[in-house]
C-alpha cells in the first residue's frame, strides 16, 4: 500500500472518462514523481459496447499506461449516478483511504447526466470526508444490519437491479490483515483535499488553465485505445486504420486547440473555482500579445 | 542605465495610482531581485490638491520606498488621457526603451476615464512597440518639423493649453551622450512585452489571481503616505492621526479582503486575459474546501 | 396510433404551461404538417382553482385547438415534481413510446420549482431513453412486485398521498391488444431525441431564438382560454370582458416583445445549449441594423 | 406569541451562520421596529468544536444580542442538509407558522454543501407554504403512522443515526393549549413570503445591494463572539486577545469592503433575483462618480 | 432661470430619443416636484423625415407635455457623435450650468452608434465637469481664437460641413446680462452629478431597476406623437389611425413587458453600475415568488 | 461590374485575415451561387515579412481560389486602423458601391488592435451608409479641396507617412466612363446591409453558430498558402514540408474543433448580436444529446 496517500486522485463516472479528459495530466504528474489514482464511480455496464468485465481489464491496462498508482471502481449503477447520502459516504470513504492532496472532478455541466452528477457527488464527498465527527465506517456498517437488508432489497428491486453495497471491490480497497487495519484507521481519520479542480474537456467552457501534455500525448492516446471493446466496432472491416485515424484526429484536434491557447502543442483544459495566487508576476506563463 | 531592461513595468494614469493598486507587487518583485519600473502618463496637474511639482517630488520618494529601478512621467494632460496615435507612439517609445517582460496596466473598466483609457492606450502601445517596421523615432521626429509646428499649435490651442511633445522629461529618459545613443538604439529595436496583466483594485471585478503582499504591506502604505500633498488636508487640524487611521483602515480592508480570497493576510488583485498554464497540478495554491 | 412517432414533444409540469410558453410553436409545426405532442407531468391537483378533472377536460379542448396529435398526463404529484429514478423512468418510457425528434422542455431556471425540476427531469429522461441496455419495462415492472408494494406503500404514506405507479393513464398511452404490443415494442427500443430546446417565456433570460407565431397567436390565446376553471374567477361578475382583456394584454405584450426582437409581430422565445449550424449566411433572418 | 407574524425571517444551515452573514441587518430591522426571526436548520452537531447543547445556549445568547423575536432550530442532520419532501414540509410549516414578509436565504453557491442546499430547500419550502391545497399538518402527521415507523427506521439506520421527525423542538414552536391551536391554525393557512433575498457574504459574488450596518457592527460582532465554544480554542493560551483580534480583523475587513462599495463604513451584502422598482430616481443612494 | 439647478438631466443623441426611453420617468419626477431637463446632443438633421427646424418645434412641444424645466440642443453633427475633447467640453459646460443631481444617459450598447457614443461622451463629460482645476470657459474660448479659426475651418471641411462651435444655441443657454453672468459663474464652479443611470429601452439587456410609469404612460406617448414629422409618413393615407395604432402597440408592449417584471402595468427600464443600498429590507418592492 | 451588388462582403484589417477566419464560408457561398467580396482595410505594409506589393499579388491569387467576385484594398495605414470620420466615410462608400446584403466583420475583441478597431469601424460605416441624407461623395470630395491639402499634409507628417486619401485604388473601385457613373450613382444611394455577423476564429469566445466548410477546407487552406511571402521563412531550409505541416496542423485543429461543436468535420465560427428566428423547430441542426 506504498502507493498511498495519493498526491492526485481523478474521479470520473465511467471507465475511459479519465483517459479522455485528464489522462495526460495524470501521466505527467506520475512522470514528476507524484502518486496518482483513478476512481471510476460505475462499472460501465450500460455502455453499448463491451461488458463490465471487458472494461475492467481494459481499465487496468490503461492505468498501467498512465502509470497510476491506484485505481478502483465503485458499484454505483451506470446511467444512474445519484448524489445520495449513500453514494457520498462511499466516495468519502475512498477519499479518506487514499487521502489525495488534489482531486480532479468532471466539470459541473455536461451532456451526460452521470458526468455532471459525479461532479456534485464528488465535491460533497470531499467535504464529508473532512468532518471529524463523521464515523463513515459506522455509518456504512449500519447499512449492513437487518433493517438495511430490507431497505437495500427494496431499493434494489426499485432500481431493477442488484446493489452490492459495501461488498467486494466496492470497499475501494481489497484489503486483508494489517492492510485492512490500516485502511480502517484511515477511514476513521478525517481528510479534506486541499484542492479540487474540474476537467472540462467534454464541455465548451473556457478553461481557467491548461496543462501541457505534449510529452504525454501519445501515451494518453494509447491509454484510450486500450479500451478495445469500445473502439473495436469502429475498427471493424478490412482496414482498421481509418476508424482509428478518425478518433485520433478528433482527440488530437481537441488537445491541440487547448494547447494553442497556451502556446504549447497539446494540452488538457481545467477549471478551478478559486482565484489564483501568483508568487512571481514576471514568471507567469502564456504570452499575451 | 543598468536598471534596464526592466522585468516589470507598471503603467498608470496618475502619480499615486500605482501606489494604490500594485505597489506591493512591485516591491515584492524588487525583493525577489527583479528590475521594476513605473510610467505615469500624466503629471497630475488636475488633482484638486497639490501641484504637479509637489507630486513629482512625492513620486520620487514613493519610488524609493517601493525600490523601483526606473520611474518616468509623460506629458499627457491630466484628465485628458486619449488613445491617440501620438500618445501611443509616446508610450511605445518607452516600452522599447525599457523593454519590460511584463507590463501592468489599469483594468479596462473604472470610474475615472483616465484609468480605463490608459488601459487601452497602454495595450495598443505594447502592440505598436513590437512592429519591426515601425520607426518610432522618425515618426515622432517628423512631428517636430514645420508642419508639425502648425498642427501642434492648432491642437494646443484647441486643447486650451500647451503641449510639449517630445521635449524635456517627456522623452521618457533624460539621456546624454552614450546613454542617448543607447536609448536611440533601443527605440529602433522592436520589443513586445511577453505578458500584460491588469491591476483591478479600483473596480469590483473578480480577479484572476492575487499577489500576496503581506510582507510588503507596510512599505506599500508608506509609499502612499509619501504623497503628502494629497493627504495633508485630511491630516490637517490638531490631530494628524484620525485621518491617517481612516485611510489606513480602508487600504487595509481592501488588501485583507483580497488576501482572504487566497488564504493570505494581504494581497493585491490582478486580471489576465489568457488562460493559465499549470506545470504541476499538485502544487496549485489556494485551498478549495 | 398513426400519430406516432412524433416530430415534436413538449414536456411541461402543469396542464396550461405549454399553452402559455410554446403553444403557438406547436400549432405552427402542426400547420407545417408535423406530428406534435404534449406531456403534462402532473394533473394539476394543487392548483388553487378547479379540480384535476376540470383541467383534464380543458387540456383536451386546448390540445384540439393547438392541433396536437398526442397528449398524455403522468401521475407525478403537483407541487412535488422530483428528479427521481422512478420519475425519470416514467418520462423515458414516454420518450420511447412517442419517439420525438425534438423535445421542448421548460427553461432550467424559474419561479416555480416544478418548472425547473421538470427541465432537469426531462433532460435526464431523454438521456435514459437512449441507453440500449436499459430495459424500462422490466425496471418499471419490478416495481410492481412484492417488495415494490412495501416500498410504494411506505413512500405513499411518507408523501401523505396515494401513488399509482404504472397504473391506468400513467402508462402514458392507453393501449390495448395490437396497440399494446406496439407500445411494448417501442418501449424496448432505445430512442434519443435529436434536439432539446427550452421554452423561456416564464423567465427574463435572453432567448437564443424566437419562433414567429403571428398566424397562430389568436388560436394560442384561445387554447389558454380553454382553461375556464383557471380564469373563471377573474371573469366573474357582471362583465366578463375586463378580466379577459387584462390577461390578453399581458399575453400579447409578451408575444409582441419577443416578436420585436426578430422583426415580426408575435413570437415565442426559446433557448438551445448548442451552437447553431448555418448553411447559408446570406439567408440568416433578423435584421442587424 | 406576540412576536408573530414576523416581518423578516433568516434561514440558515448552522447556528452562527446568520451571525456572520446578516446579523447586522437583522438587528437594524429590529432597531426599526420590525419583528425578526432566525431558523437554523441543523443543531450543529457535526461542528468540530463544542456540542449541540453548547451551541443552543450560545445561539440563544446571540439572538438576544441581535434582538430577534423568534429563533428555532430544526432537527435536520448537520452535514446532511438535503432538499427532500420531508425537509421541505418541515421548513414550509415554519414559514406558515411565522408568516414572514421577507425571507433571507443563504446564497445558492458556496463552499459548504449545507449552505447551498439550504438555499434551494428554503426557496422551495417558501413555494410550498403558499399552496392552498397543501395540508402540511396531515402530510407530516401521516409520517408518524405505522408505515412511517418502518420507513423512518429504515431511513435512520441507513443514515446511521436517529431521526426524530415531528417530535419535540422539531415542531418549530414549543406550543401548548391555545398557543397550540393558533399554531395549528396558522399551519393550515397558506402563506407565501413577498420577498426572498440571499445573503452572499460567504461567496465572492457581486451583491445586488448592501445594507449599511455601521451602527450595528459592534453588536453583530458580539453576537458572533457569543459562540464561545467555536472560538475558545483560538482564544486559548495566556492571551485571549490576539485570536479575537484576528477574527475581528477579518470580520471587519469584509464589512468594510462591502461598505466601501456603497460609501458607508460597514455593510452586509445581499442578492435579489428580481429587478428593482425605484420610485424616485433623484433619491437613489450610492454615488456614481 | 429659476428652473436651475436641475434635479435630473436626461442626455440623449437625438430629439425624440428621451421621449422613447425615459420620458415617463421625467414626467413622474416632475409630478413629484423635481426640476428636470433634457439635453439633445444633435439637431437631428440626418433624420430621414423632417428638418431640424421641424424637430426643434416638436421637441419644444414634447418638453411641455413632459413638463421638463429645461431643454437645450447642442450642435454636434447628427450621425457623427464623437467622444472628442471638444464635445466633452461642450457637454461638461452644460453639466456645470444645469448642475443636475442625477444624469440619465443612453445605455452603452446599442444599434445606433450615436446612442452608445453619447453614453461614453456623457459619462466623461460628467467627470470633467467635476475637475476643480478645469476652466471650461477658457478652454472653449481659446478655441475661438485665430488658430482655432484655422483648425475649425480645416475640421469643417474635413467633415464636409459647417461646425459652429460655441455659437448661438450651442451655448446651451441663451443668456443675457445678469443671466449671462450667472451662467458664467456656474461654468466656473465644478459640479459632478451624484448619480448616473442608463436608459436601456433600446437594448435587450436586463435592467437593474424599472420605474413605474403607469400614471405617466399616456402623456409619454403623446410626447412622442408630438414629433409629427417623424410619424406623419406612416400616418399618411386615408386612415391616420392604423399607423398610430401600430406604433402605440409597440410602445405599449415594451412598457408593459418591463412593467410585468416588477408587478406594475407600465414601466421604463434602467441600469446602474453601482450596487444598491437598501435601508429597510422589509420594504423592498417587487414580489419574489 | 456584373459582380455587384454583392450578397456577402467580408471586411478585415489585413490581407490574409479573411483567409484565416472566414475564407471557407466565402467559398461555400460562392459555391451556392452567391456573389462575395473582400475589403481589406490596409495594405499590410507593417507585416514583418514581404512587401505590400507581394501581398497584393498574393491576395489576388487567394481571391481567385476563394472565387470571390470582388476584392479591394483601402489605404488605411497598417497598424493604425482608427475609427475616424474619414475612415468611416471610406468604408461607407464601399458599402454603398458594393451593396452587400450581409457583412462579415472581425469580432470586437482580439489580440491585434487593428482587428477589433476594424470591427467597430466596419459597424459604424454600415450604419452611415444607410443615412439617406449623407452625401458621401461630397463629404469626401471636400477633403480634396485646398483646406484639405493642408490638413492632410499635417496629418501625413504627424503620421510619419504619406496618406493618399481618395486616390488610385483607394477609391475602392477602379472605375472609368460608364462604370464610373454607375459607381457614383451607387455612392449617392443609401444602403444598409441587412445583416452583420462577426468572424470569431481569432478569439476564444463561444460562437453563436458555425458554418460547415468540410468541402471547402482544402481550398481555404490553399488560399492561405497563396501568401507565400508570409510563410516562406517558415518554409525555408532543405525541407519545405515540416513548416507547412505545422501550419496545416494548427489550421486543421481549429477548423475541426469548431466542426465538432456542430457534428461536422470542419467549420468556421461566427457570432451574431441578434436572436435567431427559427421557422421549423423540428429542423434545427446540431444534435443535443
């Protein structure tokens, strides 16, 4: 568990979201020696192509390419990311376990409801994780009691699907023995990330800043291509290259567009809510004129 | 002339503007070993209190407190800062002479027309200064020719006052001999500042970033107090302290308000038009939550 | 069921909302040969005047005037439109059944919580309707199972009222035999509307575009007047005309105001989130100067 | 119960929120002879310092200093303010009981989720309170029936804590005999506040207007200091004054900053959604130039 | 000259502008006993219909209907309102002569360049008028000297028309003897209006506030109809009423639209740059909900 | 002169601006059978690379590629585009001569002062061109009179360069005999474009709409490459392709980015100030979801 605490944790609704919005930044941070992680809220079972199992394998492959130290997936239903108390507790537990200094969330507007809801859910979970008097373990455990069984069953049926709260991978960390003790201790210790930034690539909003990913662009693209189940249809037919070329053209144009804003070749866009704090105004990047 | 080229040049309409909006930042940059300068566009002759001569002496005193390497004043009429070709050439000449990497301009909105016009004038002069084919010396010199005499006289009378284009202090640099040659050479060499930022203290706009001036706050306040002609009325009477205390309370509240935005004690606010470029997202300042 | 699929479906919280915000546009589209529909989310039982039954009759009359091909009402409680999974499924089922190319939603800000919540609920339902792997029929059916009975009963009591999920009119389509089979088949086939636009008449926001309803204005006004239960109090007394004249003056001023923005007599305002795509820039409507 | 109906009710998430954002305005209104009240949604049990009981005592003391006529606290869990039907009913009941002409809500953006959720919850409760056909008493009572017991128990366990819906202090008014009858009668009578304004002190948004609290500033500061449990840590050690001085400096700078916007010494900032209505344009306050 | 100083001065580019944007407000202020005035910057000679002389007569008639105490016209060329030093001096002289507490300017955006330029020109003139050291009389007089003659002639020819600086009506006040002395004394005494507000009727911007002109609406409409030369073409033909009815419908819809924003019948919209200052928050007009 | 009147006229500051911002749209309109034109305000003599003569030849070549019917260049000094009466008259004369239905102007913000000033200058010229009482020919001619000679000479010297008002190509149309008569007649007939739109490619502002230039993209790129003097430095060295490839990558990314906004491959972005007017809401382009 030497990969924890994290310096940077990216939270996203679906496996392959991070690869498209901030994968280059994650890799760049890893290149700088930072410990990075990815939390996928859903297992992507609603995706038109591929199964959740395919996606799990692909996500692991992508994580390797992006050199992230930690990647887990919650069991929030795909297509139904909701900002409930239960989901906030689930994410807050991860925040306490991984203790990131910086969290990347999806931008709070978007085409896909899972994306913008994940943004609000992630923010409020970061807040909860910092409340000293909140015993997350007890709050979640009590949901496994008898009454919880009823409620959960009711909820499952309402949702038309199984919910496995607090089971298996959903603990966020597959832990045993001493590791388990450490994880529980971490869960009991409040933690609030210092900084929250928002990945805005999916939305036509002007970013606060961009991150130069020129050196990471190729690897980031490969991390996306690792999701073979997602892109295989498009690669079908005699010639695999045209489809891949089309995807690459789009990805590249986006990265280049944001790069041009800052005078670099490729970049990823982010938004922060706070004002900046500049130590040396003679060293601000990005040419004005 | 070892003070040139500058790292940072603040341009403002009136002597004592810089002291109120970005004096702390100038001092902080000087503390970091940067060469800083101030260009006042007018001599402040329309100010209700004090004469232009009083203000000149006070500005020199303030410059010393702020440790600026260079301070000059143009002869643009106070209360009549206009974005004319002539004024743009005057400022562009200063830009070429001082060759700053960064220029601080007033924000482009404001209560005082001289302030917001200085913003536009300053921006366009920075642009002109970078045009390789523009011979500023020739352009300005030609205005001293015979036709210029007529035009200037006409314009002077229209303005109801004397205009001393290109004379005396207005050269921006009182230069002689070798220095003069260097100045002329500089004027002939295009220069475009890398970065332009806007000091927004006078306007209720949300800044892009602030600069922590906690360590410079007292000196910045003293630089303002150096303008005795401006504040003496308020200090009149038996007790000099109440008026000074009132001014200080206002200055301090402003600085503290912008400081609170970024978690520091005192700060000065700025705006930049470009997006930022962040090298290490795990090192972004200002807490989110 | 020849009225389906729809070209255009307007979703609103209360019967008579559509008549006030986009009734003219619906009629205009019908005049152009398009199949239009209205989905009212609630039965209006919280309205101060009239009963839900009165409103049902009036809504049918209004639908006739506006020449809509399809109009249904869900059983979401009036005054309590919530963006729940259950409600999203209900609306998504309608989207699949009616398969509209364009959906009109209320604007996402407003005075009435039902309006702005209907906007978000409608958007997310459109998204859900397009998920190929979502079996809406099964998801809703499972809510009628044993556990559902408990959950529903609990929820009903919490709400202080009866909820009749999935019964009667709430199926969105009163269907029998072959029609029922067709409806079920439609429900199983994903459908995502191509376009979602927002009716903004209730809110002082600048529209993206307006629709000229000069030729439909009188009929649209009559469709609103069909809601006798809503306007009868104001028409009480000896003289029915003054109250009606006042309502008409307000409706007319709104329509004329938005008409003036585009150089036509009467118009209804809309907002779209996407940029436009113009085929012939020499044919853009609305004079600039 | 002569303190009701209220002229002005401030709703906030936590005890001591109102003291920081609009306490001066409440006191000023009391000084003008208005009946003012405060509704705290939570008992502050998640606060790092002090217990809910400490805070209750302190809130009573602060209320006295601010001269409010009425102050109550709901039992919504601290750190978990949610915009549910149940919570809306609870707040709507208070609105009907206290019948304020004006309601102050927190601004709808903020750092603390409880703050911005309280804003939406408060708004929708004001709306509900005005629905003539909504029987709040019956809706809430039915939640105490048998089914409610199950649901509540389930919900409590899910939340990992006890929920005491409709019991004790949560009635909003501890009432007996005739008073109880009056309270019930009030609950049955719809009431919609005329005006809703938003306290924006916690957020860097430009206010629509400010209220001059120069004469109330000292008392407002004392009302905040009444929360000894919150500020005692900071006051620990030999010298109580430095910590208090630091807090005061921050509070004072904020008040002075907003005061400067309007030419007064101290002010509190507010936002309203509606346009203003000016009777005499020659009497508008705040100098332009 | 008992009509001076003014409480309120409306500045506009063309005769009949004020009648359309803020005539109702001017009349309402007169009804409240305020002294009001109108400064038209141009004589309207570029208008398609009617001559400058027609318009002068009509403007006088309109002024009477609106009960303004003072109305003058400058000689700035119609279609060529420019924010020059000369024009600023002309307007500043009027500001000093009439000494208004409040000035209404056109909004700073608009379709007609004369409108938005008048906004900036008016603002800067208000600023100039307050500069104690600015001798407007001397500045303008010097322009009538010999050099001025040359410059003026050059400028006139450049403009392709005659410029009559400082002659005739353009003095702003046709003054003689003692009156002239008073006017000159006024010109020498600095004056800065307390408040500047912007009439926004011509532009689709959300106003800061509106003014209820329900009682003044008919008279305001008549003041517009006084411009017979402007509306006669449209009234030509057998039936004068249709054209007038059309104009009235448009004027009425605008007034009613802005009235609806504030819950009154007819209103005129304005924008102010400063935040508001509210004395009694329980007395704020305009219903929220 | 059968190329007149134009359907569409693009106005820009420098030769090669139009090629970068809206060249694809011009070609697309030509492909649709529209008559298009380009007015370059300056001759580009300040450009670092190439001479004004080079650029003239290249502009002619580019015009051919873009199939424009008309292209002229005014003599406004490069780097000194000012919104003066003289310049407005020059442009207004072109507007009357070419009588476009639609005018494309640069966006009103930008990095280069010539660009944003050209936007304002162009707008005001369009306005002037429509004033029936403005005799542009007389206004300009009078500037060639004796007084003009003086003024012009003064101005020329002030500018440090020659100004050739109204001579040669600067007449906007090189006309002779009957053509000259037609041109003069056109100049005397007022014309106001119906529509003005703004090309926003140079600025990171969200466009109102984009134009699909997928079929025109290659030709548009070639039209830019026609400016060999501008791109030859970059193409120098052994291998011409890398530089060209780099330029192409940037151009392509921009076009693709705006294309993605609307679901097409390549697009150019525009902004319009007016609301849209939609005839058939079921036919709006650009997918929402």
